[in-house]
């Protein structure tokens, strides 16, 4: 197949492109040209957010599959529809499980769960994009497939309540600086390795039965946040570390912007049923445990000190919340 990735250099998309290329498909990445593109891929340089740029880039081209990883709201969706209609056999919109209402009414969460996340602007934007695409699918025959990842990590990610990108969590653990988890740390959470996600994603590509359908792609192993931090510390070879248990309400009071991440996602149970995906993609297994995945991540960071960058903005979030918690007498 001839497959276009709008994006293609990010956390999830790069793994998907790599697997599909390994399976013999022709891969093209549409990017702004700010990242190196693997030599085995074709490249289109365009800014999808610039007026008319995506539509111009599609002129004279047809792809069996277009996978859009950088569509975040209804405006982006309209741009994609106007550019891609008639230029693909399948358009895969990468949405998110954050579109579901929080907290979930029933576990495990399936594709039929109620939507409407009142805490997350990110989730509401993705939901509005879904609604627009579904209208275009129903009214104009747009060849839509919706995919919803949950918390998906790669070598350069260390999952934690503040942010998963980068080395900041490891830096704090290694230097005996306290970190925190929300509430008692016993909230249930699912982490998915990008290589597992890529298997599910690849199995949906080019499948006529998937048009007009939505699929969540997540792992099967459910962890607590305490287990996530413990596995990370063990992967670093640590025996001692300090974790404070801080109520979500307190965290969001100190830094209101954390409400989107916590009340809208991580502070709610994240347990999913991927039976619909598995019925379509027989080789999807989600076989990479977090114990294995997080050790790969730590090894990746340790292989090159230049990767061990501490994001001071993220570091300050830890410091500010912990200082406020201690100042409150805890």
C-alpha cells in the first residue's frame, strides 16, 4: 500500500510508520521539515496549519491510506476533509480515549462509552473533530476510521502524573528529590508500548471493513500509579526514593492547568476493553510489559547523556506542588 502519515515523526506515529515499512508498504511523511526523515521514506514538506497548504500538497496525489496524527479540533478536521476527500481510500483519524466522559461510569471502557469530557479541552477538541468527520462520512462518503490511543509510551517517555516526555522523572528519582502521585497512588491505569500500538494500527490499514468504525488501541496490563513509579525506580537501579501522596483536588488548586491532565484523564480509572480491535486484528497482543518497556526506555536514555535533558518547566511543577503540600503542614 501507499500510505501517507500527516506527522510521522512523533511518539506514536514513528513506530507505526516503521512497522508498516518493514511489512513492505511505501511510506510518505508530510511534515514541516523540521525533523530528519528516514531515507527509506518519501517526504512532503508542508505546514498543515497554513491556509491551503494541505490541500495544495494533496493535488495530483492518491494514497491507499492517510493517517492523520496532528488533527486536534474541528477546524483541523475541516482542513483535512477538504484536502483529503477524493485523495485516499481510507483516512485514519488519530483521536484519543480522553474523549470519553470522566470519570467513567462503567469499567472496562469500550468504544460505546459516553463521550463529553468536561475537564479536558484536549479531549473536547478531539471529540468535536470526531463529530465533524462522522458527519462527512455519513453525508459525503468520507472513508473514515477513528483510532483512540490511551497513554502510549516510547523509549523517550517515562510515564508519570506531570508529563511523560523526557528525563525529568528519572533525574528526580536519581537525585533523591521527592515526586508525587495523585491521591493514594492506587488508581488503575493502562500503559501501552508504541510497538504494541503499531501492530494494532497496522492491522486496520487498508481494511474496507474498518471504514465508518472506531477502535481504541491500548494494552491489556492494568497497573496502579504506585506500581508505575516503583518499576521506573527499579529500572534505574534504585532502592530508595520519596513519593508523596497528594490529593488530586490539592494539585489542581495549586496548578489549575493540571485539571486537564488529572481530572480529565490520569486521576480516573483507565481500564479498556479492546475486543473490537482484536476481532479485526488477529495478531494484536499487547505483549510488551511495562517492566520490559520501562527498562528499554532507561537503557535508551543511559546510552547517550545528551538525551538526559531535564525540562525545568516540568521540574518546577513537581517543586511547586510539593512545596505547597509541605507548607500546608503535611
